[in-house]
C-alpha cells in the first residue's frame, strides 16, 4: 500500500464521551445478542460527534433496528443534549406507534435521565444499557457510525451545519434503501 500510495479510511475514536449521572441505570439485557426475529423487537441507540466549518461541533443521534439493520430514527443537532436524544426517540415512537422494543444504549447522561426513562416507559419499552467502557456492547450502532464516517463524512469538508445535515439525510436514504 505504501509503494502504491494507497491508504485506507479507518475510524478511530477521539476518546470523546459524555459523563453520566448514573441516576437511572439499567441492566445489560441485550447481552450482545444483536439479532432480532421480527421488526421492532430490538433497537440500539447512540450519539456521535462531528465537526463542520471552522471547528463547530454537531451531533448525530440514531436508533438502529436489529431486525434489518435499518435506521429507525435519527436527528442531527448542534448540542449533545437531552432534546437531541428525546427527539430521536419521539421520532422512532411516532414512526412505529405499536412497537415495544428492547432499546439498548450506553450509560450517557441522556440515556440515564428521568425524561428518557419516562418516554421509554410510556412507550412500553424495556431498557438495556451497556457496561461502562465497553463499546463492543453497542457494536451495531458504533459500526453504523463508523461506516457513515468512512463512506461519507471523512471524505468531505462541510462548510456549514445545513450542508452536513443534508449529507446525513442523503446517507440515511442510501443506507436504508440501497446499501
């Protein structure tokens, strides 16, 4: 590869994460069983950070269905806060009103919040949370973010938030319908 001046795009963690309050933690029920026998049986969710313009940060929250690996819902925001995650969850619930999946997340502050517990309980969902420092417990959603970054995000320089948001919309359509 060196002789031919080839290089690969490899996703590397930047070590960024939000701190949790550990108020509402759940057991690791999913237990790395990343397959589902029917739609909306198991969902997995997380957030990734991106940069656009001159060092401005953006955050991409997504929920992935483990039956067909499709993205059930997603939101892009300028802040890594509760509204970003709650809006993603509300979008998933609205698109699948009769679904009562097991929903798995890490132990970030948004997922251990009272609001998240309330919304998932009201929707009849069972929550599962990974162990601290075990990204492998969230492998399907981490893998999705890795593919997005390698196949789209890392190949471009986004001038503004709207350009990034538009590209994410385009990638989700590609990921769910073509890939």
